[in-house]
């Protein structure tokens, strides 16, 4: 049984990916400092899968602790999620993002090199493309200047991995460039749960609808889009998680065409912020309290994927549509509210 390290595995995408890995028979070790996640997620994963992943609470910025982790476990591969991820916050706190997102990656790669761990899947982002000149975005689309420090850390992170795979024998990397993950597991036992005020659209929508937040702000209404709001390619988090399993299998089965590959993960369709709100109101039956506001620094106007390469080479495609995404996110939010009410 292959053993996979999932850094940041208690977080939103990491927890869903852990579930998919366990369901495919992998042994999973989660490394997380719980800075933006909760320990209860471990029990939720176990309830879904019937198996409990090993959990190591660790600050990946501490190289000594990272090396000890790799020496203790001897992994067949790593999926590296651990990073700060809010575009708006990165504009206000750039040093936090460069420290968290680059130092952790460097330490993981160094530990891999020292222990002979060969395979890493990197949690990247469509933000590496900045505001693309041509849509949809293919893997051949050039990087534009990053619109935020967060996006810049993903560009630099990919360069670090590619340089490392070129320099070190047998080290292989696959970078998965996500578009916009939303939704929750069908069980409603895991989902997006940011600590504090959310920075991403979907938890802000559901927390506003449930009454945790008073109002949603839609940032920017004068973009050159069908309704003036930003366009994104929203992808269900379970679809996204399954792509990581496929990437691990591609590595372990030695199907890669080089030492470093990268794939766009999206549906191939762009939807505006207002279209997401309309879907949520339809699937939830709730009327959302929102206002239209000025543009926000660091936001890209419109972007969506051309996912053909992932469809063909990763044997993956996005199956769940926007209404499934908003319905599952609302089911998760209501589950959280019910759990809180019982305490």
C-alpha cells in the first residue's frame, strides 16, 4: 500500500483529497499546523471513510521537524496543499504569503531530496496566468504578471519545483492549476470552513444566508462581462480531489512524459458572481442579502479553463455542475449550524 503525505490535509481541498485517497486504498499521513483548519476534521474523515488517517501537527516552516516527519514515515509521494490562500489578504500581508507558501515548499522538497522521496503533486492555481490575454486558458498560455502576492507565490512555487526536478535525479512533480473550487462532500461532513471572516465567495454566500454574516459584498460591477461582475471557472471540490488521486497514480505508474508536468483543472465554463448567487438562491430557496461594491485590489476580471489536457492525459474531467456545487455548500453550512445548535 502506497503511503502519501498530504500537507495541509485538514483544510478544505486537503480533507476532500484525503477522503478520495483513502477510498482508493492509499495510506494517508496528514501534516497540518491547524492555523486555518480544525482537529474535528480528522473524525469527520474517519466517519466518511471508515479509516482514520495518521495526523502529525507540524509547522512546515521548521526544517528539522519536516525532515523528522519524512524520516519517520518514508513516503511514496507528497501532495502539497499547505499554504495561505486568500488573494485579498495577500495584497495586505505579502510577507506572510511569501514566508508561508515558499518556505514550506522548499522545506518539503529538501526533505524529499534527503530521504529519496520521488513524487510531489503541487497545489497550484489559475492565478499563475494573471489576467490572460486570450480565453479560455490552456497550459500553453503565458504567465502574466501576477495580480497578487498569492498568485506570485504559485508562479514561483512552480518554478522552484521545475528547477528541482531538473536538478535532482528521480524527483518528479505535477502541478495542478485549479480554477475556483467550491461545494462540499455529499455527506455534508466536510466542506469549506475558513477561520474568521471568509475570503472566498461560496462560504461568504452560505454564511450570509445562514445568518453568521450580515451581508455579502459583490466586488466590482463594471467589468466587461455579461452582468458586470467577475467571471470564474467554478469546480466542485470532489471533482478536484479526484484529480489529485489521478495525478498520484500517473506518477506511481510512471506514465509521466517528463520530470515536471502541469494541468489546468476546471470545467471549461465561466460563470459570473451574480450567476453563482442566482444558482445558490435557486438550490437553497434562500434570498441572499448582498450589495454591489467597488472593485477589490488583486482580482482578475475573467478567467476560465481549457481542460482538454487534463481530460486526455490525467483521464479526468469535471462532472458536477454549478447547482450541485451551491446545493452541497448549503447542505454543509446547515450541517454546521445543526451541530452548533446541539452543543
